C-alpha cells in the first residue's frame, strides 16, 4: 500500500521512535501530523520534518481533549508511540504502592485506548492503528510486575481492537532496546558500557536505532492484509541465552 498522499498521525512523534516514524512516512510521501504534550519538542520536530508536517499539542490521558482533537479531522493511519517514563516502574511487589503503580497505565494503555476510541471514526475502512508495546511483556524480570502487566495489556488490547474495529486494521510494534533520547541522561562512557551489558546475550549484540524500529510501523501501515499482530523489533533478545 502506497503511503504517498496519505494523512498520518503520530502521537508521540516529537522525539524518539515516533519522530523516526514521522520522518520515514514523510519521506514516503505522506502528510504527517505529530502530536505530544511538549510544544517545544513538536516545534523542533516540525522544523526537521519540513513543509508536509504539522503539529498538535495533545494529552492522550485527557479523553475529552482526545475527543475534541479528532472532531473534524480525517486520517488514513494513526500511530501511537507516546510513553511516560515516570512513576513506579520497578521495585519489589511487597514495596509497591498500587495507587501510584496504576499511573503506569495512564499513557501507554488508557491513552492508547482513548485514541483508538475517538480516532477510529476518522479512518477509512482500509486505515490502520498501530500501537506500541515493550519487550518487558515477553521477558519479565524481578521488580517488573506492573510494567510487564501494562505492556502485556497493550498486546491483548491490540488483538481485541482488531476484532472490534475491523475492517480497520490494528497492530502493535514491540521494540527492544532502541537508542532514543531517554538514554541521554546517562554519561556517554557509562551509556556504552550499559548498552554492551544489556545486549550481550542478544542474537544481534547491539542496540537498535529508531530508524530500524520505524520500518516496522511503516510495514504495518502498508500491509493491508495484516491485523491483530505484534511485530517484534528486538535484535533477537527473546531468543538470547
């Protein structure tokens, strides 16, 4: 399916994987709208993306704002890469504040569901929604009960939405370790050591690049006979020893 001339919305497109998706879609000839909560990131993204790109400040955790955003708009494909790195992501279950832990679901799960609910009516029958998961759903570790459950919930939501919204296609990308700006707070030398340690057992022992992850999203937008699927971009970490 050709993306030339298509209207594509990337929520979380101001940076990281979302920006890489927007850039790749724009290069494929699509008109791209990037949305996130950060006006500064959006301004910088649009300057880099060029004249076919637009931006919109949007808080996906505010359902009323999401509903209002989609009024009068039409898209061909919606990509959701928004994430929140705050909150109680890791820690022993015995020490987990369940009220605080519930916040981990606000952006990645409930925000995605709000976008699917209000965005689906703007899509044509051959349109698509692509969500974003995380490998913690596949390889949980000690202290990751809540984040693993949240990531797994996104996968199950993907399959259920594919049934609910058919023939609109709904899929999910599950990235592994990707070199995004979230790593920038770690000094460069320590960062490289951490990359080497975290990827040593992968079949491809290196960190992935945002542009590599973006290819999965473009495939799922183009793949008119694919729905309800989770596409892994993780360097073989699920098969590593």
